């Protein structure tokens, strides 16, 4: 096993990722939990976009979205994904690849209820990723949804979470003269034991 200390020390990759994210929350100006999420379409063409990580669990990384959005439909058809979090203030990044499962029921309900009211109403209103006639049309629809749902709208069935359960996590830290530090944790399946390697920069 590769020798690790300092910022790379930890018994699990989730422990390290959570610690790095906590540090980033104190140094990043905007959205320290922002991550680039990559999926593939029916032809295998990659798609990538920024989303917000909403939880690091003992076995995976959780985010929420509209299941009828482009990413939701792509993950339904091909339940594998990659993500990267990059923090310029810390000069670090975390890369993740793995399988994807849905996060629904009470856990999704609780997160939805924790969001700002306008964010909840927006999630109900938006036909995410589909053509929109005009901004005015969206705002008109939002006003109708707001009037119909009041101050405690329920989570719509099409809006919930996904969890990426990794088979590979790489931790990268910037080094002088591009001599970076990189450690990768790999396993064949989520049931296997992690193997840890140091990589060339």
C-alpha cells in the first residue's frame, strides 16, 4: 500500500473527501460543493455540467436533480457516472468514477423540505432541459404553481437524488513545477477492498 500522510491520510477515501470539502468551505468564495458531473447519451457521447454535491455518505456521493432532465434520463439509461471537484483556493481536486443508484423516499423528502421555498417551487415548475418559449412563460407558470402549492409544497415524484458509489477515487494536490501529488483508490466492485497507489504527476 502506498505510504500516505498529511492531507492524504485517512482510513477511507470518503473520510479524506469530506475533510477536503470541509476545508474548501472555509476558503472557496462560491459553491465549494460544486462538482462537474459527466454522463453519456444513447450514442455514448459524453455530457458534462456543474451540479452541487449534497452529501458524502460512508459509501458514496449524493446530489439531487430532476429525473426528467437530460442528466436524469442519461443516468436512468446508463447508471454510471464520473465527477470532479476542483478547489482553486486549496489547489486540490477529487475525481470519482462509479455506478449510480437513485436516492428517493424519506431521504429525498427531507432534503427537498430543507431547500428554500422558491427553490422548491422552481423545481416543481421547471421542465428541466426541455425547450422554453420565453422567460415570461416560465414566470407565469411559476406564479400558478406557487398559488396552487402554498408554503409547504410536496416533493414531486420526478425530483429526487442520485448516489455515485465509486470504484475509483483520485486525490490530486498541486505541486511546484507541476510535480503534483496524486493518490488513487481503486476496487473492481463496491464490495471489493480498496487498493491504493501513488501516481506520477
